[in-house]
C-alpha cells in the first residue's frame, strides 16, 4: 500500500516525507486479456499493471494487495460466456495492460517500520458510543438479507458482514464456491465487479486523473463507461491507497484525490450511491484522510480500512483509530497477518495465522462500528496466509476462514 503526501514547505520536509513513500505492495502480476462486456450495462474486468516501485529509502513496506491472483502468472482468467463487444475504452485498457510486465517488488523487504506503527491503543469511551443511522448487523445470521440492498442506514450487505477481497476472476474458482454460502460480498478491485453465486460484487474506482500510475487511465475509462450507461451502483469505493506509490497503489496528493473525488465519486451520491472512503496503506499512522476530508465537498459514508497486523491487539488499534478519528462506520476491505514491526514480514506460522483469523473474525462480527470485513487474498503475503492455492482451492488458512464464518 503506497502513498504520496502533500508536500508543503521546504525541500527538507519533502526529503523527510520521502521516507514514507515506499510502503510498497508486492504483487505477482499477470497480463489479462480485457474486454468490456455488454449486457444492458458495461462490464470491464482487469487487473493492475504497471512499473516497478522506484527505489527509495522508506520506513514502510507496502502491504501486499489482493488485486493480484495467486494462480500462475502465465494462466489466463477464464473467458466469460457473455457475448462481448469491445469498446474504445476497453481497447485502450487492453493496450495499456498488454504493454505492461507484471513484477514483484522486493526493494523494501527489510525496511524498518516505526514502532508506533504496531502499537496497540486503549479503547476510549468514544469507541464505545453507539453509531447513529446505520446498521452493522452484529447479530445477524446467514438467513438475513436486506430487501433494499446497501443504503446509508443499512450498510452490511445482505445482513452478513463476512466477505472476501479477491482478484479478477476469483469468483470462478472452487474456493469462491466454498465460501459463497457464508459471505455476502467480494471485491476484485474494479469498478464493475459482478455479482456471483449470490455474493454481491463491491466496486471501486482505483484511481483518478491525479494518479499517474500506468493503468490508471484504463481503469478510469472503464469507470466512465459504467457511469455513461446511467448505471447507479449501490456503493462505490474510491480510491485505492492514494497515499502510496505506483504501480501497486494509486499515488495521489490529497489535493488531487479531493478534486477527483468531487468530480468522479461525489456525483453518485445524488443518485443514492453509498460512498466509501479512500483506503490507507499506513493504517492508523495515516495522515491523509483528515486534509482530504477538509478539501472535499461531499463526505464519504463508510470508511474503507486496511489492516495488516500480527495479532488482535494490532487489529483493535487500527479499528479504534478510524472510529475515534472519523466517527463513521468501518468497512474492513482488507486484513492479513503481518509482523509489521520493526520491519515488514508476513506471518509464517500457521498457528499464528489461524489465531489472527479466528480472533479478528470474532472481533469484527461483534464490533458495532464494523459493518463488513474481508481478508486479503493476493500474493505477496508469504506462503502461509493466502486463502487459495495456485489451483484456486482453499488452503489451510482459507479453510480456517471458512470455518470461522460458518457459524456467523
């Protein structure tokens, strides 16, 4: 998860802030043939493509993203059976993706993370306040559904918090079929995530015009094509970690992100779309959302939160920070087991991973401020955490997550 801070002041400040600019994702990437599918609306499916993260000293190692698929990078996503028509935006997107070589960044694998990055906080009285005007469905069962879908007053999809942060094509895998009866939502990090097997696709605009990442314009074209069809999504998240560097995050200043938010995301609110905030790669050490919030004309409705911690104390600290700071319902759009201090290191012990999954699921489910949660499921998180293997089947960690959510 990469970020770029608003640079204000002397060059010395710029140099100091540069220490934070390489909390970089490590992705296994692959090129995917991408088209726009027309079935009364435009559907574009793609994965991230871009250049390697520039080498730079950093205190942060960017958390791996679930955008990438755990399957072999030479394997193509299964083609959709829906008749397709290639549009100009799809052609541009395809050209951009095809010209990019996916790579894994390891430049910051041993970089130190500030001690405060993982320091747990103590719950305050404000964290215990009951939220107003939204339902987190803390005691719901798998039989509960929302007749009206996601709204500002009913944010938990289909009455079930559990979900999955996947990758393009993840809904075609065996693991997804195993999880589908027990999850309500999934994300593939595109603006046109399709519903599948009774699971709601949750869309996002990865980056706006302010992002200079290689595939931003292709993603933006797909989003604009969706909007042009007058399709009104129930919810839309934007943007993906603008406080981290390209190519694995959208890398925008707060000013650029605010401008793109007001012009691209905010107009959907007038149509009834629930707005999800930009996600942050620095977790509770972020300093992006406060100035962003001050600069936008329309606030977000639900805060998108990424958590990469080794234990429940770390998980709680992040959730409490976002609730205490922004007082908005929380959508944990990614969580994973990571020993993030003094340096970034994915958990390697299966027992530790299992404990984090079980503890986090129980905590998210019981926390009235958390309306949804889903584990990261991409490469770059080591060999133990990933929920699916190269064949698209559940791993031990995936089975642990499945068992944890079965009883919810």
